[in-house]
C-alpha cells in the first residue's frame, strides 16, 4: 500500500482569498508547495509541509475561511519509483 497525500485545488474565483490565507499561514511558520493548474490554485499538502501544522490542520483552515476547494488524493512518490 502506498502513502497518499492531499492536493487541494482552489476554485479560480477564490484564488486571491487563498493567496491571502497562504500568506497568513507563512507568517505563522507554515509553508508547503503551491502551484497553478487549469482548475485553479493547487496546494500540495505532502512532504513539503514545514511548520507545526499537518495536512488536516491546513484543510481545516481552508474550510474555516470559506474558500471553495476540492481534494484529490495522490499516491506519494518514492525515490525508488524513478528507477
């Protein structure tokens, strides 16, 4: 069984609100990978999370902010998957 991580995709009409939330999380010492795709802003809640929050804590922050988002579970890639 492989590990899974969460990709939160923020709806395009809430990207600015999500960027503000992301900046507030950074101020609190929490960082993670972000990016943009055809469906909006992506938050990669995986091994890249640094700080005192878990993926579930960050998802609760998104939920509490009222931002529209969807979650996709992605299989965690391991280093030996490339070989």
